C-alpha cells in the first residue's frame, strides 16, 4: 500500500517536472520564439514573444572617467589606509603594475591578492571639490533585471548620484541620490525603497542607508531593482506574471528599468567627520573594487539571443524583424507597421511578427518554416495560396491571390459560411466547416461523407444527427454563396430564360 502511494507520488512528480521543463515560459522566461505544432493542414510554426537571458552586462561595458587624469599614480603619490586613516604609507604608482589602480580593475575577477580596485587621486586640492564621473556605456539598450551593486574599497562617499541615459549619453536623468545628509546635500527628505509602493515606485529618492563613512564592513552601495520588482511580483518574485503585465501596459515603468548608459557621479569622498582634516588630505579619495550590472539586451520581445559583433551587442532577431534592437521589419516583410512583442497574454505573449509586403509581387516570401503541401490546404489553385502561419497570437493562415492580397481584402476572399476574419490573415470557421475560407464541409472529410451513415462499429453519435448537421450545413452553404458564385448563377438563369423564349418563338412560328 505504501509502496503504491510512493510510486504514485513519484509518477506525479516526474509528470510535473516534465511539464515544467517543456514549458519554461509558464514561469515568465519567454525563452522560445517559435515552436512547431501540428494542425489539420500539417506542420506549422507557432510564434510567441521571446527575450534573451539575463547576463552580467559588465563584460561588455566601456568605461570613461571625467576628468580623464583623475586616476591616481601619475605622478606617484601616497595615501592613507582605509582601516587606519593615520597610516599614510601606501603608494599609488601607475608605472608599477603592483601599485597601479587603473579603471579596468573595477571590473576584473579579483585575480590579484587581496583585492584589486580603481582609485582616484587624493583630495589634495581641497577646498576645491573632488568630483569624478564614471560613465558605463554599452552602445545598446539594456533592460535591468537585478540590483546595481557598487563595492568601494575606500569609505563610501558622503555624496553620490547614480544617473541613467536612454539615448546613448546625450541626456541624463537621476536614478537615485546618496548622502550622509540628504536634506543638506540635495534638499531632499531621506527615504528608502521600503517607503515606496506600486504607485510611487518611479519616485526618485535620496537615501542615507549607504553613506556611513569609514567602516570596513560597509563597502557596498545598492540600487534596488528587485525590491521595486517585488511591489508587483511579491517579496520572493513568485508572481512574475503580474510584473510582466505591468511592464507590458505601463511604458514609464518599462523605461524606468531600461538604460543605454549609467553614470556614477562621485561628489564628496567619505570623511567620517563633520569637518575635513586639512592636515591629512591623503585620507580622502575614492576607490572602487567592483561594479555589477545584470540585465538583458532589449530586443522588443523578438529574439532570444544577443551576440557581440565588432565590439557591439546586437540582437539575433526573429519574427522577420531586424536592427540592433529588432526595431523594424525586414525588407519585403512590411505588410503592416512594425510592433514590439507583448508579454500578454501570459504565458506565451504575443509575437506580433512582421508579415510579407503586398508590394513584393511575384516573390514568394521566405518564411523560416516548413512549407506545407498545397493539397493539405484544400484549395484548387496553388497560385492562390501563400504560406501558412499558425500563431496563437498573430495569424494562422495567409491567403493571397496573384497580387498577394490578404484574407478579407476583397470580395473573393471573404470568409464564407459564417466564418470570422481574424487579423486579415485567416478565417475562424464554424464547427461544421473547414478550409482556408471555411468553404468545405467538415463532414466531407469523415468516413462515409456527409450523406451516408457512419462506418460500422463507430462509437460516435448515430448517422441521423450527422446527416442532419451536414444537410443543414449544405443548406446554409447554398444560401451563403460567394459573390462570384451568385453572379455566375444569375448569368446562367438569364441565359436559360433567353433560350426558353427562343424555343417558344420557334414553336409559335411552326
């Protein structure tokens, strides 16, 4: 008994695990752009919204310092240790590798012992401010997915501003202010991210949490991305569907977590005191040992890959899109305006793929798909059929005449028999009909056809209901003939009437 229960639970767990492995998008990963599915017309592609995996974006960053000569070591100078600010026998010398502290050491893997760090010159020009701008550029739009973390080897600065740019450094806007005294430094009341809510999550705040001067156990400054996500997804970020829904429908929220550049503005070094000790200015400097920025390439939900090419990140676009951010449709795929993908509906989202241009006359569109047999489309003229696109979000079938018109674009391509036109690219047929334009009776494809009884031994409903259904369908089919068929019928009736009059006239003459 216990063994059978254990085996049942084990089977259930294996089944659930299998489902979770095959449908990762249920958890909001959006890591698949398309998948093959089987339909009545054969094997086709099912398209969905997709995005690259999050990664350590520091691997691809370009760093710029302003002023350019702010790094210590040229000329060599001594500075005081952070742990003991009165021990001033440490040396920075750019010409000696062991004593140099160049900017790239903010991003290394801590290979040198005990730690490696960039360091500025000391505050030897006091009372002139010691200002440093550290700009991180990606030449690519990035969507942040985790906290920005800056680790200082010196004391954390008394005043600092973290800024962002969305236009490659042309304009800047503050992300967060940091100070030992927010009111004095920036005329702002101190707050923390915990004071925010869903309605105020975009508020720019000044925090005093990360400005504590000389404390060896307090080196880190955060910009809290995940805490802001938690207002929508819950404390442990379990409800990512809610977050993705908000990002999809609120452009300001989406832009808040999107950057092309970051700028760290160091405005006042850690002093640890109210007044600056002018006799020991070598105590005051900036030193950063690590910066972490996690995010993903912004590809407008049209790619799962992002590659580095010529020292630049580029999306590996799908859905017939192109550009660094998949921000436009490919040539010959401009049948409708480009649109970004959508996270909704959860979990697959909406692909919003680009469709072939009407202007591409005579050039069959090159879909990245398996082309079906013409016979599987149940049409008589192959040149009237364009490739199928079975998509849960955009379209299922594209039907075209020799000018590649879309379904419902003209009278000859209207959905028949009560079918509904979906996005000008496919017909949604009533239960009794099938085919590109709902022009075929579904029962004609079943064994026995529409006018005969079911095959022996079938457990399906009896023949009478099927005959009744198909008879009614045929009646509706006759009543809902296409305009072309109606025109042909009228011409035939007119011709028959004329023939009857001629025959009557001949009989009268005889």
